[in-house]
């Protein structure tokens, strides 16, 4: 496996040179022009700093960077994908993400959102590549088809592979948005007829930041760009090239249904009583225990919910080859956690065989109130199971 961790020590070039044409704005100037006031701007700085996992003392540094530094020149390429990454980005929780960050990004090149098309669009991209050679950031959404000489994805008479190599040559860093760009996603699922290939397997000489997910969380995408602008370096990455701030914990670790998993309380089907009680969805195929992402903490749709909270198990979309990792509705065999390998059956047996001892141990993590609630739910769960067994016998 490629070790991406060394990229985090790379310092990016100062972006102030992005004012060569004399008309570019800072992010603050863009905000004021669009009708926001100083208070709105500072609230946005605090909002995005929180998502970046920064201490309150650094909010001023973030605000100062957005106020004084000119925008990042960015080229945003689209290959084999469904555009869900762009959709996630423009539907970010805070309106200034779309109005300021995205507006400035789209000024250079993005096939989906820019006003220009055809020859004008391609001219805009080549102007950016020429004028900001070695300075711009290349964002890639989608996998690159290598089969049949790349004919499955062509733009302006060139294959996606040709476009990628051309744009990557002058980029100071590359952001791979979404699972298509980071691991091939559905296009790369067996038998992978188009030869879908992730970006890091093609480009070897540039820093690459992986932002997997189908799609990634919009706020995380915006925070990554703001981190660039503020600190002029890549964020701390794990060995897979993912920002630790957003991929440092499993969905399982911060899931609100985690106490039920620990207590051995599981839904057996999507329409049984246990599912209605909100029990753990592990036995229904939830991959939260093996998936690293911030879905359970940052959530989606303005922080309202995420798939598990909506009643559906995590499908592990931010993990490599998740389409080929077995059926979505068949439970995983092993669950990694706390330095040991343990199956949910073992966890459930411990809770069932020694309810008092098991739940008392769990109270180290949960408070006494939750302990009482879980004990009551466990009792109701056993009653429900007995009823289901009787119904099956009848």
C-alpha cells in the first residue's frame, strides 16, 4: 500500500501570486461583495475552524488568512463519476461555503458548474495551467478508465488519462474527491469493464490528498481548502492519504447506536420491533465498525442526520473496494475495536450471559441513566425475540 503520510510535511507555495491579473479577490472581499457583513464572515471562520478540528485560539488565524490571502487557483476535473461530490459541496451546511469557496473555485475550471463551455471552457483551463504553473491545486472527481485506450471517458477529443496527466504536471498538489477518484468506486467494481483506476495509481510524483466517500461530506471538503489557504500546507494525513481530522475515527466509534452494540441489542430485520426501538443495525449489514469517516459526528443535510440515524446501516462507502466487500445486508464476520478482534456474537453473548456485570462494565463509557435505559431495552428485546420465535412456531 502507498504510504501518503510523508505528504503532510510539504509546504505549499504562497498563494499571493494568484493576483497576477490584478483582478482577483480575497475570500473576505468576495464575501463583502456578495452582501455578507463582518459578523457573518467571522461566524463562518469559527464554523469552518470547528470542522477543521482547530482550537478556538486559531480562529483568528483562519479569519486573517481568508481576509488577506488571495484565493487558490483551482482546476476541478470530472471523469467517471456521478457528480455527487460536487453536489455535496454546493449543499454544504453554511451558505458561505458555496457563495465564497465554490464561487472562487469555479472561476478557473469545473466542467459541471462553470458558465463557459466548449472551447471557452478548455481555454480557461489552459490559461490557468499556464499562468499559475506550479501554483494551482488540481481537484479530481471520478476514476480514470484505462481500458480500450481510455475511450470510455473523453473530453474535448482527449481521454481522461491525457487530461489528468496534462493537468497534474503543473499542479502543486492533487485532491482526489470521493471514492471514484480514491479507489474506483462502482466503476471499479468487479469485473471493472472500463478499467477504472484511482488517481494515486496513475500520478506518482505529486502530493495527493484522499477524500473518499460517496460522496465526501461537503463541510469536510470546504475545510480542506480553507486549511490550504490558512496554513499553506497539507493537513495531517493517515497512511492512506486521508485527513485525520475527518477520517481518524470509525463511524462505529461515534455512532449513537454504539451502546446497543456493546449491550448485544440488535435489530434482526428492518421492520421488526427492535429496529423500531433503534437497536444496533450490525446484524443487518452495517459496516460502521470497519469504516473510517465523520458521518456520525458531522452528519449530513445541515447536520440533521446520517444513514444510520435514518434507519439504514452504513455501507462503508469511504473504504476501498466497498462494492466488492460482500453483500450490503449481510453482517460482517469480525469487528475491530479497542485493540482486539471480536465478533458481535461474542459481544452479545457476554451481555446476555451476564447482564448485570456486562452493563456495569459498559457504564464506564455510558452514564447510569443510559445503563438503566439499556437494561430496560434489553429486557424488551428478549421479550420481542420470544414473541418472534412463537410466531414462527405457529
